[in-house]
C-alpha cells in the first residue's frame, strides 16, 4: 500500500481522525471503485478527491471537476454530456465534463444537489460508460468517479430525495471527513501554513502569532471549517501592524471566534445606545465581513462596500487603533 499523494497546497492533518481518512483513501486509490467523500462544507473534499486521483493508476490522466450545485439546471446537461455545434442558433460545440475525464477521474462535487432528471441521465452514462451528446451522437468513455457531498446520501436515498440506484452506483465506498472542530490538533499546522501563504500573497513579512492568539483560534468552532480558518488567518495578516505579533486582542477585534458566528444582542453591542459608538461598531463589522467575503483582498472588499480603496485602508487603520472597541 503506497502512501496517499496529496495535491499541492494541501496542509496534511496530523490528527488521528485525519490519519484514518488518509489511510482509507490510500487503500481505495489503487482500485477503480467509485468513492463518495462526505463532509461539511469547507473540510477540503476536493483536495482529498485529487489525492485519490494522484495516488491512482489514472494519475497521468485528467482530473475533471463538476460542481453539481453551481451550474443552472438548464445548462447542466450540456455541461455534463457536451453539446454539438449548431444544436441551437449561436451555440458553439463543446465537450462535456464526463468525456473530458476520459481515462482519468471525474469528480462530482455536491452531487446530492443534483436534480432528478440529470440524476437519471448520469446513472445511464455511468452504467453504460457512454455519453449521449446533446444534439449529437453517443461516445464511449472510461472514467473513475469520485463524488462529494455535505449530505448523508444514504439517508437522502432512503427518504426518496436522491435516486437509490444512483447512490448504489457511486457509493462503492464512503469516506467521512470530520469537521475541523473535531480535530483541533490540526489547527496549529493549518494556521502556520495559512500565515505563510497569506504573507507571500500580500507581500509582507510573516507575523508571529502569540500563544494566546493561537489558543483563541483553536478554541473557535469554525462552522466553515478549513476554508473559514484560511480566510480568518488572511484577515489577521491584513489587519496586523508590521513588526508586531498577532495577539488575542487582534483576533477578537477581527471578529474571529464567537463574535464571528453569533451576532451580538442589543445589550452586547459596543457602546449601548451611544449612536457614534454603535455606528462605528457597525462600520467595523461591515469592513470585517467584506474582507472575509473577499478573502482579505482590499480592492475587492472596497468594491463590495462601494467605497474607494484608500477610504477602506483608512477605516482599517482606525479599526486597528480602536482594538476591542471595534
């Protein structure tokens, strides 16, 4: 049994829970069986699907991902199976994702969100190993299928919300990835890797993290899992003052932890009924949210807030100076 080959950018979890996941995937990668990777949003399911591909005999073939939840239903069939040029006025022909994955791995992300009609057509394609191109002919394909979902597809199938025959076709094996809150031992390594990545991206010297700040990050619930932690660390790098460590006060000021996941009640809001304090607190909250959504990119955050980037920079500076008041 060969160790699992992890894709570039993946931070390997050292917790016992993740070691079990890697062990399962290393056993499954060499065989051509279909696999479902189940876990909450943000746990890194696509990274693990890529790891299966890279460790498999199909590693030299393509890895093609299709997010079943992100493509409108009316476009999904053409996206999956391809469409012949001239099928409709102005339509250019293109190869479908299933055919693109020929002799490689097809990754069906969030397959639990697939509508009933595409489910039936996907089942036929996988069973027959062929695709019916929209407006065209039938083409043979050879693909290994790895699926992912945040849903329990066995339970969905039992309730009639997902085709049971499709479930049994794609569920040769089911690997469950634990949420980040259940593997806190992985957080320090993840934080270190995300600090290095954010610092390189922003072009600053990597800041030091105090023990109290790290403890606060480890104690946070992280409902968005690894993806949320990555964005939060980038936010800390954006807000930190050059030459100073990231401390617990900055973690709190950046709205990370309890404040990030549970809106404060009126009684908890900074400043009570003081209008200036309340407006300042709301402004700080909106700035933090824009930076979170933009992944820490100030230009994009300024666009979201509909303000000039220089104005955003000045606001960030004031929030830093205000510390916990913001």
